C-alpha cells in the first residue's frame, strides 16, 4: 500500500517497531492491543509517506556536457556539488577517489581508441 520496494517496506516495518516500542507505555488498554498496533503502524506509514512526498527529489542524469554552458547542466552540477558537500569527510574522499578513477579509465579508453583509429 505504501511501497512496492522491498527495502523501503523493511524500513517502514522497522520504523513501526521503533514507534511501538516508544509508545507502549502510553497504551491505555481502552482498546484491543491489535487495534492499537494497527493505528500506530498506520500513522507511522502515513507520516513517513507525507515526509517522502514533501521532499522533492530530482534525478541527476549522467548525460551532461561539462564543456557546454546550458542551464540544465549547470543546475545538475550544482545539485551534485550540494549533495557531495553533505557527505561525511571520509565519504567525500571515497567519492572523489572513485570519480577520478572513473575519469582516468575513461581517458585511457579514449586514448586507446584514438590509437586504434590513427593506425
């Protein structure tokens, strides 16, 4: 109902369990325990779904040309820089290492292709 993604369903389930644990002391036994569990689970899922809908996400595409000055490409690069800046220092370094390894591999492939065409 709230998600088709297995990982997200597991996250929702875990969040429901945490909320049940936190709120158990406030259970007043005025209703059946099953009803109370259902309401906590439903309210948790609704809250998470609302948060997810509020957070507008924009997918980054990999088909941008860094040498052309197009507004869409500039916006994507800016978003990427903002996301990278939110990473922890160790994760930022790991990302940079992977990025530069990718660029180096791409340069090697291009130069190898250039050699093949020049023969």
